[in-house]
C-alpha cells in the first residue's frame, strides 16, 4: 500500500468505518490516532442488506489497497439500534438498514469485525485522543443527520446489554410530542435539532411566528434544509435566528439532563451540523446549560477531532473494546 514518503508497515494498522445517515466513510489508521487514508461514499437510502454489505466490502478494499491481508482488524461505527454481541445493526432510522448482520463481512474478508454505535466510537476517540484526555467523566454529543452520543463514567465506557446505553438522541425533550422522529417516536431530541430535525422545527415554529421574512416564507412553502437555517441566520433573518435560539434552548435542556444523570467534567460536541456551525450550535450552550443544570456544569467544547471522531473511535475499538 502506497502512503507516499511515510513507508508504513501495515502489520500494526487497522480499518475504521463510520456508517451515518448520509455518508459511509472508511479509513486506515494507527493505534496512535493517525489516519493515513480516507474514502467516502453516499448512503443509498433504499439499499437492501446485500447491497450494503457489498458497499462496505468495496470501501474496505479501496481504503486498504493491496494490503488487506495485513490489516489487524475492522471497526464499524454505526448509527441506530444495535446488538453488538450478535454483530447486528437492528435498526437505523435514517437508512433502509433492518437486521443487518455483519458476520458475512467478517467471513468474506477473514478479519475480525467490531461493531459499536457511532456516538460511542466518537466518545472513545475523544477520551483517548481528543478533548477528553485526562478526564474520567465525559460525554460526547454528535449533532449531525441525527443525534448520537457516548458516555464515559469513572473511566468506563458505557455500553449496555446490547450496546445501546447511549441513545441520547431519542431522549424525550417535548412531552407534547409535537414532532415525530424518524424512529416513529414523538418528542425526541433528534427530531427537533438534528440535521433532519431542524427543517421540522422550522415548520413548527413558522405556524406561530409573527412577521414575515424570507426564511419564514420558505419554511411555510415546503421543506427546507438544515444548512439554510444557519445560512439565513448568518444574514440576519429574524425567523432563522428564532429557530436557532429555540434549537439552542432544546439542545441545552437535553444536555442539562445528561449533566444531571452522569455528572461529567466535559461535554465534547461534534457531528456535521455542530462542527460546521460552531458559533450557532456550540458556543451559546455553556451559559444555557449552567442555567438548567442541577449538578455543577461541565466545560462544553467543540470536538477537536471534528467529523473524524467516529472513524478514530472505530479504529480504536478493534483493540480496546472486549465483548
């Protein structure tokens, strides 16, 4: 495998994969957290399990080049409900994945495959390599297409009986359940402030907003995209700014709940929506969470690992996590 002047021996290298709601990414990297090569492909929302397995295999082969036989292990970080002991993605709300077993992939490639939630993978990476180094109690919150997370308490990465002890995006933050989540539940955090949720929040708030703005008109006419909320807010659109303020309030309520449950010293915030809009999503949170928390509030920071956090965690999982 050619890495230019690095001249690596792949005997101590690993593959990590990040299966999100929009993209599947694969990387080859080291135990020290160096990513040597990445490849990315869009998620086909209608693909069946066979097609998804073929896509994963293709990306693994592409990122490893001619040296697949030298790779020690493959870590897969996936969004959704998992059964990690059976190496199965049970349900992924933003894709067509239902009961996808990764055992055929392991058998075909003859490599050990480790499965864990993408938010947990990111928390592992933050704890070992990122903002959480030196902390025994941290929470990672990923705000992207959905909302996921991972939690470290007293130096232990929480997993749960099936690997789902961290589904923070499906925490109920609206008892009235005004917005339905892609999982079928109502009132879930993810349904309001994630990349898939912000357009719904915009439509909900548009019904009662007093005044007229460009973004209000767009929201009333039909579906908008999450990036438009921030684009219009940057240009001073009063309704877009209203949506951003409400999203911040809801994010802070959810994070205050996490603070009261787990008493972390640090919350690291990542995911595409947060990382691309730090000034709107992350920066205002500290004062809000301090106001809402019963426990002493932690420091809240944007993830220094950015969108690579789940990839790095997937790599680390191949030699850190034992099931």
